């Protein structure tokens, strides 16, 4: 049995009431601003103002994660969710920005956490886009963009000191995109065994995510309708029988 305060937090984070949607919308706006900060942070000077802002964000995220954990039905079950560990990694990178600068590239994972979280799709279009082809396409685009920025930051962190051509984060982003598209102009090359290995990861990972995006964008849309027999959730719009078990389906369609 949840306490009143815990039940209230549970409703705010996971509910669909007007107050819950307003609360989740506010956090969504905060997350968008936070991700924008993470994207531009490699171009900013790491002075006192930057560190103060960094620690303020870390405090807010820590309080948010603590509230989410308490509001969840089971903390152990909450910790088993991959998105939770993504947020914890982001938090660690914020807490020790000076001593763990190599973790900075992981901050962009917040975008992955946002788009793949349930709250985002509850807020956007009043939940109408959840479990649709549009949602799958947005997730595929996010996966590709997050991969590009993560690899660019990793390249800059690991090789900027050894490769004169990587004078800025933009140079590292340029190399990542040329490697991902297999263009390979040759004006920037990562040296050594690890440099070649990272280049291979960028090419294979990037091409795979790009083709995944094309696959999701080009495939025919499916509707969400739970099969009463086997529970299969997604079916073709004109499906009459479940393709898994053959049960007769009654998929509702708009008359328009």
C-alpha cells in the first residue's frame, strides 16, 4: 500500500490526469532544453559558470531520479529498466565533469532516454502517436542522431590530442559523418589499432542504424490491436485474422 505522498508522485509521473499531463509536459520542456545544452556544451568554455550550471542540472536530475524511484511500485524493478541506467550514467557524467571528462559523450544519451520513455508519448499529441509508425520512425531517427553525436564526442575525447586535424568538436563531428557515410575523404585519419577499430564501429554501426531508419520509414503502417487469443499487439490495417494464431480480429477503423 503506497503512502499518500508516494501515490501522488506515482500519479504525476505515470498518470493521465490533467495535473499529471501538465507535470510531464513541464519535464518534457526541461528535457528538451537539457539536451540542447548537452549538444552545445562541447563548444562552451569550461569556466566557473559552466560548472555551476552543470552541478545545478546534476542536482535536479538526482532529485528527479530519486522521486521516480520512490514513485515506482518496486525500486528493484525500476533499476532493471535500461532507460534508468542511461539516466544514471548521464548523472555521473554531470557530477564529476572535471575528473571524468571522458564520460561527457554519454550525456547525449538523455535524448535516447527521452524519446524511448513512455511519458514523452503520453504528452505528445495526447498519446495518439504512441505505438504508431510515426513513433517508431522518430525513435529510429533519434537512435541515429544519438549515435553520431556520441561517436563524434568519443573521437574528440580520445584522439584530439594526437590528431592535429581534430582541432575542434566540429572537426570530430565532420570525421564521424564522413566515416559513417563511408565517404572517407582521407583528410582526417584516426591512428593506430584503436583508431581503426573505432572507425570500423562508426561505419558498421552508423550504416546499420541508417538502414534501420529506412526500413522503419518505408514499411507499411500497422495498427495496435491486441489479439484476444495470443496477445499479438500489432497487425496490418486490413488484417482479418491474427497472423500468429489465426484468430478472427475485429479491428476498429475510422469511418472517414
